[in-house]
């Protein structure tokens, strides 16, 4: 007879499915998993499963710093030596 344990099982998705879910490239998703930025495991013949909650947490805590924000338009001069 199987006992009923109160276990919180994480939702895991493959690279392609996770990348589509978060609107990122498969390459970037794989990079986040391999560098440890998000929780992931390798199963079978090298397939990577990504913890969906870990990916969501990563994007919820990540932001673009003020000094790295994209240019707000306009043409920027290029310094030229004459």
C-alpha cells in the first residue's frame, strides 16, 4: 500500500518548452541551466530539464540597471580624428 506523503514536486520542462514558455531562445535557456543561474538536471542521454519556478524567480529578480538601459533615441556623434 502506498503512503500519502506531503511532497512538493517541482514542475520541470525541457529546454525547448521552457524557452517557449518564457519567450527566450533555447540557447539562452540552456546557458542559464548550465551556468547554474536556474535549477536544472540532466536526465537520460543529456536531456536537460529546467525547474520552471526557478526560471520564473530568475526573471522576477533580474532587471536592467540604469547605466545599461537602451538609448532613448536620437543620433549619437562618432568621434573622428582629422
